[in-house]
C-alpha cells in the first residue's frame, strides 16, 4: 500500500478557529451526532437543553478531496472517545444521499457548548481560507521582481524625439532656422473665400499658367483637407486652425518632395540622406540577430543574459529609429511609398523585442526551477508557472504587433525574412501554449494532489510485437509529488502473474503457435497502444493486482540513450558495469542465461538496475535535465515511449500531443505495416525491411495500391540470441472497406505446430469486439475489420542470410474526388476539377530499421496544384514516425468528380 504522507505541523489558534468555522458551515448529511438516551438526564443537568445543538455534517460535491480529508480528520478527532486507541473509519460521500442508518454515539461532551450572542463574522463574510504554508522567505518575495519586463513604449520615444506638433518638431531639429520660416506661414481657419459666380478671370501668362497648374494640384489636396477639418469641427465643436503657406514656398517644398520620392522608397534611406543616426537601426538589428544565435546555441547558464542582450539590441534599434532626424521621420510617415515601410520596421522591432523578453522570462524560469531548492520535484513545476505565464503574455503581444507588418509591401530583400519571422512567432506562441498544457498535465501525472500508480512495461524490440516489443519486464511504480515512493519489479517478470490469473481466455489465433491460453506477457497484441493498454490492465486486474492510473511502455533503446546521459552504472554484485554500449547484450545475458536457476528470478537484474539509474538522474545537473527532456521528447515522437492514461481528460491531452500510439482516423488513404515476432527469438535486430508503395490513380479517381515489402535477415545462423529463424505474422492496416486483389510471398508454419485452445477457456470479449468479419482472401491472407481499418494478415518466415519479398495489391473504397469532398472547403468543393489524395503512414513502435518510398502515378491530363512536402508527388524516408503525403490535383478534365 502507498505510504501515508507525514502529518502537518500543529496549526496556530487562529487557523484552528478558521477551520472550526468552516466545519460548522459545512454541516449536513454525512454524520449524525446523537446522545444516548441513558445519558439524557445527566447531560440535561450539566447543560441547558437550549445550549445543546445537534446538526448534520455535509460535504458539497464541489469541494476538493483535500478539504474533505481535512474535514473528515477534524470530525473523527472531535467525536471519538478521548484516550481510545481504536481507529474508527468514517465514510465520506460526495453527493446528496439518504442519511446512513449507522450512527456514531457521542459518549460524553468534552467541553460545554455555549453559543455567543454576538454575530459571527463567518455568517456575514465570505469564507476566507487562511494560508496553510509557513510564510515564504525573502527569496520568494524577490523572485517576482525578476519577472518585471522593461517594455518599450514607442509613443514615449516619439514624444521625446519627434513631437507631434510640427512647430515643435521643426524647432527641435533646426533650432533658429524655425524662426526663419515664420514670415511665410500664418495660422488661420481652413475656410477660404470663394470666387463669386460669374466673375471674369484674367487670362494668365504662360509662366503663370505653369505655376497655377502646380498650385491647382495643391489646391485639390487642400479641398480634401478642408472637408476633413470641417467634419472634425462639427464633431468636436471647436474651431480648427491650419497653417497657410505662401505658394512659392509650397512650390519649393513640392520640388524637394519630388526629389525625395524618386529616391528608394525606404524609410531608412530617407534617414541616411538626412542623418547618420539611421545607420544605428541597421547595425543594432544585426547585433540582435547575432545575439539570438548565441542565445539559442550557447551554454544554458548564459542563455538568460544572452536573451536580455537581444532585447537591449532591439530597444537600441527602436531608439535609433526614433532619434533619427525629425524631418526624415515625418516624411517616412507621410509619404505613401514609405509610411508602410516605417510602420512595418517599427512593428518588426517591437515584436522582436517582445519575443526576446519572453525568452528572458523562460530562461529565468528554467534557472529558478532547476536551481532553487524544492521539497518535492513537482514544486519545481510550480515555480516555473509565473515565468511561463509572463512569456505567454509577451508572445501574444508580439504576434499581435507582428500582424501590423504588411509583408507584401516590403522590399523584396526583406519579404522572406519578415515572413519567416511572423511564421516563427506564430509557432513560438503555439509552442508556449502547449507547454502550459504540458505543465498542467505533468503536475497531475506526478501526483501533486494524490498519489498515482503506474504500470511501466519494458519492451524489447529485438523480439518485435505490435506495440514495440515483447514485454519481458514490468514495474509497479507509485509516484507522490514527483518522487517515486515505491518501485516493485517482479523477479519473474510477467510470468509471476500466471498463477494468479483468475479468468482464462483463448488467445488470438496466431499466438496459438506458442500458447493455448492468452496471458499477460502477450497482451500487447493490438497495434493501437491504448487498446493494448486496456488489455494489459485487464490481465493485471484479473491477477488480483491494485488499480492503476495508466500504462507506460518503454523500449530498450530508451535505456541506451538514458545511459548516455547518466554515464556507466556499476553493478558489482553481478560483476558488470552497465553502459550505453553494452546494455542490450549484458541485460539479455543477465535475464536469460546468468540468473540463479534455483531462485528463478531472471528479472531481478532489472529491479536492481532501475533504482541506481534513477539515483544518477537525481544527481544530474541542469544541463543533464535538459538532455533528459530532449531524450523524452524524441522518444515520444518515435513511439519508443507510449502513454495510456485511464482518466479521460488526461488521455485527451496525451493524444493531442501525439504520445498515445493511437491509430488516427483519416478521410483518405492509410497504411501501417505491423510485424509480430512469434517464436522467432530475438532475431528482429538483424531484419532490414524496405517498403515500396506504388499508387495508381485512374481518370475516374479510383485508387489502387501495390505494397511490396522486402525483408532481409543479416544474422549468422547460430549467433547468440539473433541467429534464429525469424517467424513473423505480418499485418497491413489499410482504409476500412479496401478490397484485396492479389497477395503473395507468404510462408506459414505447419498446422500441427499450433496449439489447441483449452475447451474450458472462453473467447476473449475484447478480441471478439476488435477483430470482426474474419475471412480468407487471396494467397491465404486473413482479412479482418478492426481499429477502424481493414487488416490483411499472413505469415512470413526468414532464415539467417535469406531475403524474401511479400506483395499486397488492393483497391481503396473511395476515390480522389471523395477525398476532395471530405477534405476541401465548401468553396473548393464546388470546383469539380479538383481531386485530392492523402496517405497517412503510421509507423510501428520499435521498428527502427524500416524504410519506405511511395510513388504516386496519376493521369497525364492532371497537374499537381499543391503538395505538403514541396518535393512533388513522391515521398520516401525512414519509417520511424508517422508521416503524411498530401496532394491536390487540377484534373483539367470535364468529367465530373465522383459520379
């Protein structure tokens, strides 16, 4: 049983008063306090009847389990007989129910109950829960100070260096020259005198005519300005004054503007033509980019300082932009050719500064989380929360500011970088939000509120099974606030449960090659990990074991990478030093050859090794923890670690992150190749597998796939553990309803090798529900409908040094036009010349040496309008993770889609 947590320290009197007030407030229907009849007379003498109050205790369903536990403890302590050492169990019910017929008698009153006449504050004031923890130290008060981010307010710089008033701005930049233009400008109402109707206008001279043409252009602009100003006067109710400029002065200014407009339309170029301060914008921006590279690649201890330098560089660049010559800034803002550049430059600098500040917050949070002392490991996650929230807020603002950038109007040299920056900001924002969810999930999984029990399954990919490998070892682990309170590794592995199993069921037909009954060690039969995890839990519970909160599978390759982080682990009692290079071989020898035959606990070696590895991890430095986090992320992506939780909300998050090893639903094509080693020893480490997928799309949109699987056994016959005949039950999982047209290349074992199930055993309900419509297909292939797919299964045997090719040819149940109708938007669906093909390639956990290549052939009249890879219609690579190949075709054909 999990160990009980230590009692809390005695609470001060004011805290006990608060708890007592809360206890009195919660009275309802869980316990009934009744005074025995034979004691009525004595009690009435001691206490007036009106002073004895009998109430009921109730707990609303909204209360947390922690508060209920405290209420329970307080009640039991109050009503049990003083001096009694017998423990009394009190059941707590969370919902409304009838009063229990069992009542606890109050033997005697320890204190006289007297109700005060004054009004209790708790009756009129909302209950305030006093703090339970001791006051924090000075470090805790100092920590929030580091969260303060020095934001840059661009308006403050504009007010300081570029005043909004034109006179002030001109005077600030040109000093006494501002007085030289005063005779040429006067401030007056915008309304101008209009020529009377019918007035005769003198014919201007040729020179005067040219001048009037220019002035007329300006007058047109003035008319628009007049309309705007008059509207403003009507709205505000006050007169508006505007400067009236002498025409020749306007003409001079217009010629100057014409010269500037012909220059490159960039705000920085204007500044360079008038002030050298603009050069600082570019130089500090380059410095920011260099510091970003240092921050991302540098030592973790210096990352916070590096990101702080990035922030300062962005601030300096923004300051240089504001300190530039006032006239240059005014022109940059006013001219249509440059106003967008100026605003976009400011937005890019602000978003860069905000992003750098977010990185500072994250770096500081990680530093404090790893370096600060913590009573429990989960407390480190709580320390990280405020920094994470600060970074989230800053990135949200950065994305909003970056949205002000008009990428299409930027110079060609800047478009690509600006677009990349905006996309990166969006990805960073999403990533940090995912970290927030991950932190919430991690706190729950680590047993922050209550202890958690998990069943760890250690799989050996050398003997490949659907979820990653044969389950040779397991560990029952109890986690409490991030600490592993207990680790129990059965010495005989899963075989220790064999004698405890209370229900016996028949195995899947292929497993009858090695067993006449389905048992725990073969429970991971389904390639969908959650389905297998539920079956593992079923066998676990039917063997009389305690309830578990989840199943976590770990492949042996993870231990190899883990030992690269911890370094060698000494095992003197076994005469071994376990390191990354020899873990697989030495462990295999210890559990299969070198164990004590009398004791008969071959898995004891695993139980002795695990605590030592965990202890080395606890002693690791921060950089080691970061390496461990990277290893965990990579292992989850490659399915070397898979998680199944039996709490729906938590499992939903696991599947959202893609850590559940689930078969994902799809509207298009799908393929998974699942190998199952049955009686093939540890030979899968020597099997190289190459999968070629030839996809043929016809003019009517129908799709046929030919999957060719070439497997080679490179082992030497008789080699220790590996030099045996590889016996593989191979299954292809394709879209539900697919029709198998042809199959060949199989070599099934002899029928007399299969064991007959025991007559007393019952069919397994999970198997009957999962594998439906079992039937035979071409080449003796077994066809079933399971996990939302259609499965083609057959036996393939491979001797050492042998190569064999297996072929499946099948037709999909839907066309490319059906996929288009299911996947495209409503607007695209109306375009009957569109066709869509998608292929979801689901990898198998533990199958690291498998490669794949898909070739998609489509009608010559079709063209690819879009694909997700950017490499054409074909896709290839190492099949150690899930992949998608998506294509949108333009059919250029009058034939209607999906007729």
